[in-house]
């Protein structure tokens, strides 16, 4: 890039300091110092000026905004594992490339999923709140704060990709029996390593598991994959954990089942109306039936820096005339 003009790169949110420092070294980088969420008007203005836009998953870059983009905008380098916030097809029509940051958050997200698998049945958050709220502990007794044992339970994983497989490895170490449903069966060597049982029927798997972990991507095909009908198939003593995307689960149906005592509880890092949270979930959390986290699955310093590094590599490759390694193509019709 030494002989070329540096591209004007507009970053919509504050990124970790090491990433921003490198951005400023390599590009004409415009940072969001105060980390405010850019309004639609600010996004439109940025897209009229920038050569490269670096949005995050909270920035909706739809066809209307893309239509207003300036002629200089040639790349949308999304700071996120997916691109469901970007209209990739509309960008392609304008000759704008789109990239993302895949495969860097697998272990962090799997850690969080395993944390929720432990937290909900064992009532860890509810127990910790005894000290953080009242500060008073009545002392140990045989029947106080009883949860459910993890070891020996059946874990059903919905989506056995990189993250689902990483969750399975952790869960197996905790003594859970691994079951999974996927679009296609994983390699026999992986099944053997995990002693995993494949279920062709999601319905049948849901009806027989003690814990369900949702780890599939968000696509039109997975919207409400766990529908009201399917959630009703789950056992009354079962738990649901979702660290993928909120819209994969019919949240209203999930809440209803827990309220009616037809489902033991849930651990949620994502929500259907993100960032809004249904007040009924807050009530269930106060009762110890739900553990909620504010989308922390990938929230590690290492993970965010890795994401930033991928953004930088994509911008540099693209601006130097090469194919960006993480380019996302529009879906085929």
C-alpha cells in the first residue's frame, strides 16, 4: 500500500486500542472515539464519504442505505462473524464487496455456552446473588438451593458446526452424553471422538434431551427453528441454552413454557428483539429460572482483537487488488 493513497476507512464503533492503532497506521481511519451508536443519518453520511465502511452487527446496512452510498465506497468490512445486518445482494448490485470475520470466536462462544449449561441447572447466578443483593446467607441446609446434576445428562446440540462441536468437546469432559441434529451428519471420526449420537429428526431429539444447546447460524431457514410446537416437545425438566441468535427460538413460546412449569429453565445470551428484553424474562430471571447475559458470547479481548485483525487483512487485500479472504457473496436465487 506504500505507493497508493490510503483508503478512508470509517469505523462505526470503538474497537480495542491495538486494533484502532493499527488501523490508523495503515489507513486514513475515522474512529468513533465516544463509542456512540451511529444514527441512520450518520451511517448514510459515512457511506457517502468512505472508501471502506467497518460496521458492527448493531448497524443495519440495508438496501436503502446502500443506494445512498457514494461512488467511492467499494468495501463493507463487517466487524462480525455474520452479515445478517448487511444486505449483501444490494451491495453486490452497487459493486460493493462485503467481508466478515468468521472462525475466530468459536472457542469463546463455546466457553459461554458451557457456562450457561452449568449455570442454569446448578443455579449459580441465583446463588451468587445471595451475597450481591442481601449479603445475608442463612447457612447450609440439606434442601436449600437444590439444582440439577449435570454429569450423566443428555445434551442435544442443534447445529454441529465449529461452535457446536467445540461445545460438545467441553460437555463430554463434564460427563454429558452428546447428541446432535445437523443438516448433514458430521465425519465419523468426530462422532467417534465425541461418542455422539446423530438424530435425523430434530423433533425426536428435542423430546428426549435434558439440555438443548442452540448453535446453528441465523438464516431464513432457521428462523424460529425452535418453534412453539417444537419447544412443547421438550421435557418439563429440560433446559434450553441459546448462544447463537435470538430469532432461532420462538421466545414468546419459550417464556410461556417456563411460566407454565412445562420447561425447567433457559440460559440466554441472545434475544429475539435484541437489544430489547421481554419483561417476562426479567421476572423469570429474578425467580432463578432463566440466566440472561447481554450478548457476551464473543466478548473477550483476544476475540475482539482477532476480529479486528481479520478486518484489517480484508481491507488490505482488497485495496491492494487481491480477493479479500473473507468475502461474502450474495445468496444464489
